[in-house]
C-alpha cells in the first residue's frame, strides 16, 4: 500500500484548517495527501423539541454533497501546492469508524478541533475525540489559525516557515520519565528535524509523598531537581546523537505538565504527547494532559499511541 497522509473533512472551518496543515506536512514528508469524508449521516440520539423527527437525506444526496466538499477542498489545496498529489474519497460508514479505518491505512491522520466552547465550556468535536481515543496510529488535531497565520510568504508556498507576525517555532514534546516511550520521542525528533525547528522537552515531576505539606530544604530541592535533570539528559542523549542537527532545550517543572504544555503551545509549531493504548472492553480515554491541550492549547497537537 502506498504511504499516505490523511485528513478528515466535514465542511467545518476546523476540518479545512486541518486539511491545510496536512497538505504542508505532506509536502515536507514527500507523501501524497488523501482527503476523506464520511458522508453517512447519523440520526440524532435525542428527540427534537418540536417532537418531529429529523429526516435523513437520501444516500445519493449525501454522496453528492460529500463529493462537492472534497472537490472544492482539493482545488483549494492544489492551488497552494501545485506539485502535491491529492486523492479524495467519500468513505463508507459513520464518521468515527470510517476515520479509524482511514487512520489504520495512513502514516498520519489529521483532524480539526474547535477547542473549548466560549459559551458552555465544553470541548467540542466529539468525532475527533472518539477517533483520538481509539486510534492506534498517530493523530494530529488542528485548531483554526488566526488571520495572521493564513498569509504565507510568496517564497514559502508550502508554509514551512511561520508567518512574520506570529512566529511558531519550536516543536514541543511532553515527556513522561516514568515510562518514556521511544515511539513518542522518535516522532518528536523527526518532526523537529523535518521542520528545521528546536525541540523543547517539557517534563513535570511530582514531589515524593513525604515532602508534601512542608517546604523543601534548599539542598534537598537542588538534589532532587538535579537527579531529574540527569535522568532526562540520559533519556535524550541517544536521540540527540541520532539527530545532531536538532537543537534541544529542556524544561523541568514541579507538578503536572499540562499547564506548561498549554503555555508552550502558544508559540509552538507542534506539541507532541503520547497516549498509552488500552484495549479494554469498556471505554477509552486520552488522559488529562491531552485533554488540557485540546481544551486550551493553540498549536496543533500530535497524539502518538504506544504500548
């Protein structure tokens, strides 16, 4: 099967932003781009206030609307990336399962997200969340960019350099030292190398239980912090040797990494986090750090599943 990069479309501004990001990434990876839409409509799980049912459009009308959406998105992206191969497909099935299948067939799946609703405070985009929680392939979730990031320099049609008025430079990696996973670290280093970006590694560590409720003695604080820094350096050393062209900086914080990753996302090109694959019979989840990023972060978030 041909290696490909896939973006899911549903006609929303968020999914179109995701398709634009996916196109730039496909250019950098020298991969074809596949745009997919699952046009099968799902009946609402609730009864309308009017008491009247919501009719489902005939399948041929659903398919025609999906094809129109895909063709328009392909024309838009082809205008920005003339040499990029772009395939489109109206995939069968309901959105979540269709996108999970598309992810299995792709090197990377890119989806849009609306982030946090300013009105209700709830995270919007249930399809993206369900795919993110169920996929065993890397998924990037993209928020729409501000107006300043829509205008790329004429000599940078692929969008590999950030817009002048809003510089997004670093690739940020949230790293768990308890169980550092090579798949996640490898993804982050490759991304930084591909984007010619610095890799900023953020690790949050927790104080031992017996130290809660009191202030650390300065010498003990320095000793514990030094141990964490040395452990982080040991984990990163072989990767820095493998990627000598990638500049690496580290940020060690006491407490959870979520708020610090959210802050780092405001000027990051990409934030990379891991998600442990759980094949339990009931339920899936994406973890509190990823939840915080999807609620409040602004940069694209790459969620890399691992065992």
